[in-house]
């Protein structure tokens, strides 16, 4: 059963929004490989893992995909770990301030 939201401390963000930007650009990465085919495989792995950081050599276009209200977060203990979540799940326990705050 989902816990009662009223029992949880909330980190409300009344003036915070988040924007999603779609950036088109290019970057260069050095890849060590014994052949072009091996380099191609490694390049595909990098692209699939998004392990290329955020530094672009040349930005060609920036679009705003959408803007949304930043969600209110519940302070919970889930599976023994302190965290903030936007949706409560069965088993979540209210988290209370400790000596240094939340």
C-alpha cells in the first residue's frame, strides 16, 4: 500500500522550474584500437553509453524541448537509505531531520 503523503516532510520548490534543451553539435574523441572496425565498435559503445561528457566543440543548434515545474520531493527512507523522491512507494518511511538537517 502506498504511504500517506501527509506523513512525509516535503521539499517544495514553488519558484523552481526545469528546462529540457535539445543541443545539436559535435565533439571529437580519441579512441585507441587496432583497426578501424574496432574503433567503430568502440565509438558505438561510447555513443550508446553517453560517456562523452558535455563539452561540445561546436554547437550548431539549441532548442527548448519543454519547460516543466520542478517536482515537489518527499523526504523518505527507502531500503535503509535517506533520499528524496517525487513519488512515494510501498515501504517508504518518513525521514526526519538529523543533527545537520536533512
